[in-house]
C-alpha cells in the first residue's frame, strides 16, 4: 500500500467526498424513479389517458365514452377511433 496517513484515523476530506458521493447516488436514484414515472405513468392515475379497456377517453375533458360513441357525451368533442 502507499504511504499511510498517521494520526487521526480517517481523513476528513475523504469522509466529505464519501458523503457527497452518497448524496449524488441517492439523487440519481430519485431522478431515475422520476423518469420512469414520467415515461410510463400508471394508467389508473391519469384521467387523460388515450384509452382504457372498452372506453374512449375524451382528450378535452377526460370523460370516458363507449367505443361506439363518435362524440364525447360530456362536451361533444369528436373522438378518435
Ligand atoms: Zn369531452
């Protein structure tokens, strides 16, 4: 090993660097989780999802309409097939 530091156990600078690295690592995990939530939102959480099972969701008001409906039953907006 290289020249060993004598005296007070761990170098305070080394401890500080470790603490910063830990904070950065935790922050990165938070960002990754946020990105996953942003790119793949839970369909149950978004009232404006494009479609759900057997329903067409109005892009304007979020009303759920039957697939057979051509217009939103709430606001009258034409629904995409
Ligand atoms: Zn609508």
